[in-house]
């Protein structure tokens, strides 16, 4: 079973994502509401995939992404972002994010992107 | 009952109100420190989340207003818009509007937001720093601002337990008063007692409702547990979960947590084979485990299925004989489902034969006790080589359950509706004496029928289940109960109404008496015995076997 | 007649061998001059033709026997269950339990009394025909090892000893052992 860490500062968003992923048979091993926790949990849990919101209360998602990649270059990261953040998303993709999901997202879309990302080597 | 939608909505509102409070705080600070980038970033983040969440859940007005405010603040952040007094006023009003929209999510009568305010927001967002723009005065529709606290409170479960106990006591007294008022024929008392009846019921269901949680709160722990056990056992297991949204009393969930964990652990450790063994048997290397919850009438059913090696019935039968639970002859004729039910016998689990071959035994009596203690049912179905399914039938709420009241030999009894299939009235001529028991045709199905007086009150040596002449009266009231997929008709002396009862468990030393699941106090103050259907069925079967063996 | 036992009360030195109604515990008659030899405070009642005693610590209350609901298919010594102030309590018949030949029914106006016993793990009610009485005696009056006790089977070890008071023989019971494991199992069969 694939293990996923959810990074999002909104409890509502985390709950929705967690339900979608858990229902689909993924194991949501952790949830981080800010960048600091996200970095710590990624190191500690070594998930198969991280879903990363780009706007966080302490650092930007971009900083978190760079932090993760510096320690674990192979970590799979999928960006979750609302519309209007295209600049950041583009920069994230250049910095090693595998894919991005645009909020509001549909369940099918999330699962499609996540399963695709997990397949990639 | 709370659906997942309802839960999402509650979370959304609680979080949105938090954001709203924080926005108000930050925006006031910003007035004092308009250049504070950190504050601006925080306000931007809050609005951004509110926009995204509102859009996801479908509150488009909230997401629209958040979006406009978010844009305004991003302009301020980029120094493209001055944080002037005029702009501040509009932004404050915008935030207020957000608060109003959040508070009125459920208010169908809430009208449209003030168009002037929306236009002002548009002007700020679109016209950039054109100093000539006219910001129209907004009519303040809400001069006295309400202070509001979060709509959700956390509560300790023991406080809810206490409430439930109190309401249980109240229900008993309520029944008492209702029955007294019936006797007294006092109109005023009747009115008061019928009102008391209604509000007590309402209170009871409200408290029961407050205790309900989604089964998902337990299920979500299993992916990790299954993974860990499977890794330790060097097995490959694919877990499927379904029915997260099913609601159940928090304490019932608590009580069966260990049992479920136990069953899951058993299924992986003893049920599912190692990948190489599975391949040899022509099964996929990865074992399948599924945990499914569903609503079943008033109850909740939880089913755990594995596709492992299954239980070897011949070993179970052998163990039953070895443990002197039944004679060789009796075991031979024991239906498979009955034989499997012996797995729940205390001590049976220790039978070495069973653990070696099927490994199912360990502690199943403990699981059964837990399920019994909350008035549930547990059943196991298994096919050697194919897999095993455990089915737990659980009441949705602990304290109060629907039951059928009746009388046998001047003793009051109740049977929880979870075990009753139907009630039929039949003439004695429709009952037939077959093979030492009575049978009846109920809607095309042949059902064994037993006179409860015979089962409960005739000297054990003199029991005769097949003698119609012992029945009193022409028409017999029969309660059809079911246990382990087998139906049994119970003939009672007098049938009373269906009623919600508060079951009090029997204290030691009587708690070990299987036949009674507890007692309940009737409105008259008298004690009514709650019959345990599984135990009654087992008792009937064992008596019948004893008689047949003689 | 119902009385509550006064729990946790320090028992002062008392004149021994005093039979008093259970409503008072006789402590007023304390003789302060006596040496403080430990005392036993018993509730004494009659089963069959003999007197039995239970240590007062094990008796929660004495009450007029309430309505008892019979429980079919339980051992004969289980008379049923009763509602005592909202608690559902098992009512036992010790005459049946000890296979004592009951005296011809002679209880005044049919009223019987129930001793509510609080043992380690459970509460039970014990029905007696006559008003139970309270008795203080010095520990030395209790013969813990009468010769006949050494001969009988272990299962009878609910008898703590025999006390002789005013030519009366009182069989002192240990209620904690009154329901042996065997009988509890018998309940569930």
C-alpha cells in the first residue's frame, strides 16, 4: 500500500484529500499544516508521495519543495494549488515536482494524478 | 445521521469562521502597520484558502468575494494599490460580508449581498490606482456586529456517558409516569405525561445522535496496522475499506476496536498465506482483506473478509468431540455454520488442532464477549482454501434498543428487535409434530417452533418439544428469531407491544448466565428479563440433541 | 425494619457475647475498661434450625425482601433477581445452597428479609426468614479450626469458623467464598 503525506494549511482541504486517498486504498501516513512540519514529517515518515500546497503559513510551498529535494532528491512531490498561482506552479515543476493538481479538484483527477505520479520512476 | 457531506460542511464552517476571526484581527493590525509584509502574506493566505475551500464545497458567493479580496490584497502586496482610508473601508466591509455569508450558509432567506459593496470591490480590483474612482457609500446593513464563537465544541465522552445514563433513568421514570397516568384517568396528567413522553424521546435521540461518530475514524487506522502486520509476517496484503460514513455510537466503536484489531491480526497472521504458498495454490501472491461497514435495518454491520486458507471444518468437528462438547454422532449432523460457531466457545481456542491448521482460535471467545456485551451478534463463514468472513452485527446506539415484550408463565421477557424476524399468529392445527419438534410453514418456509414454557420452565428431564397438546389456547403467538442464519419460532403466552427499552447488564455473578442478556425495568417497576437469542437457540439445540440421544 | 450498616466506623472495645437486634450495633454499651482484644461484629440469622453469622463488613444492608423475578434455567439456589433501589441484584437461597432442610414455613405474616451482601466482585441478596440480629464477640470466641472442618471437602471452605455464644452455636460464613468457582460455572452452563 502506497504511503502519502498531505501538506496543506487548511484542515478542510486535508480532510477532503485524506478521505479521497484513503477511500482509494492509499495509506495517508501523515498530515502537515505548515512547511516546518512538512519537512520534518517527510524526513521521518519517508512517504512514497507528498502532496504539497504552495501557500503555507511559514514558508512557501516552493521553499518546502526545495528543502525536501535537497534531503531526498527522489521524493515524489505533487503540487496542490488554487487557480491563479501559475507562476509558482511553473517554478515548482522546474524544481522537481512531478505534477500539479488545481483546486478545486475532483476526486477522479486527484486519483489519476496521484497514481500516475506513483508509477513514474 | 451525519453524512460525509454534513461533516465536510461542519468542518468548512468551523474553519471559515476561524479564518474570518483571524482576518479581522490582521486587517486591524494592518491599519497600524500597512507595510508589514508578513501580515499581508498571512491575510492573503487566509483569503486564498477560504476561496479554494468555498469553491470546493460549492459556496460560490463566498469564493467569489474571497477571490476579490484576495486580489485586492495581492495588489496591496505588490504596491499596486494604496492601503488608503477609502480602500480600508471597502476591504473591512468585504471581510464583514464574508462573515455574513459564512454565518448564513444555512439561511435560505438570506438575500443577495449588497451590490454597491460588490461594485466597490470590483472598482478597487480593476481600476488600479486611479485616484479619481468614486467609491460609493455602502449602506451598512449590519450595524450591530455580532460576536460569534466557533460552532463546534469538543466534549469529553464521559460527559456524554453521564448524559446517556441520566436519560436512561429518565426514560424508566417516564414510562412509570405514563403508566400511572393511564390508570388515574386524569386529563391534565395525561396531557403533561404525553408531553413528557415526547420530549424525553426527543432528548434521548438527541443524546444518542450526539454520540455518533463515523466508522471511518476507526477504519482509517487499519491501513497502517495492516501494512505493519503484513510486513512483520512477510506477507502481501491488499486492504479494501468501505463504509467510512456509517455512523455508530462512539463507545460501541471503542468496545469493538480491540476485537476488530484482533480479527484483522488473525486474518493476516493465520488466514492469509505467504506469497509463495499462495502462488502454489494458484492464488494471486497478494492476499485480499476487506473491511466493510453498512447499515442493516437499525443496526450496523461490519464484515471482515480474507481470501486466505480458511477454516478446516473437519478439524473443528474433531476439536468439538475432543473437548467433550458434543458426541461424535451429534457432531456429524451438526450443520457447518453451527460447527463454526463453536470457535467462539471459551477455551475452545486453545485447541491445538485448530490453531495449527487454521489458526483461528486464539481469543475468539474474547471477541464474542465484547460483541455480546453491547448486544451485538457475530458470525463466521469460512471455506477451506477460499477464505473466511467474520460478520459483526452491532447496535447503532448502546443504551436504548427496540424490543418486543412478552410474557411466559407470568414472567416478563423482552427480545431485542435485532434478533427478531417477524411475529405470526397461528392456529394449533397449523403446527405439525415432526421428528420430536414442532414445525410450521411460515410464508413458504418450514420453521422449527418451540414453546418457551417447555424450553424454560418444564423440568429438564421431562421436556417434550414435539407435543402440541401442551399448548394453551387455539391461536399461538410466535416470534420468529434468527441466529446464525437459522430461524426459530418461539411460542409465547402473551404478546405485548414493541417498545424501546434500556437494557441494564446483569451484575456478577449472574453475568455469566448466557440465557439472559440483561434486564430492563418496566413502567410498573417490575423487572423484565432480556432473552439472549443466540443462547436460547443454542440451549434449544443442545436440549434437542440430548433428547434425541436418549 | 430496613437498616443500613454504618460503614467505616471504628469498633470500640465491647462487652462480648451480646445479641441485639440488627437495628443497633450495640456500641453504646461499650465497656471502656476492657482490654482491647479485637472484636468480631456479626449479623446473625437463622437458616433451617441453625444460626449463621456474616461479618458486618460484608453486609451492605438489610431490607424487607422485595418482589423477586424468577430466572428460569438457573440453579435452584438462585431465587431470581430483584430491583433494590435501581440496582438489579441476584437473590440467593442459602438453604438451597447448603442443602439445609428448611424449617416448616413459620415466618411471621410471610415477611422475609434480605441481606444485601457485598463480596469482592459482586453483590448478592440472601433471603432469611427471621429478623437478622447484630452480635459482637471477641475474636477468641471464634474457633477457626473445629475438628469437623478438617475432615470435610475443600469446597466447604466458605465456613470460616464456629462461635459458641450463650450455648448457641453460630456458623460464621465467609461470603467471599460462598459462590465457589464451580457454582459460578454452573450458572453459565
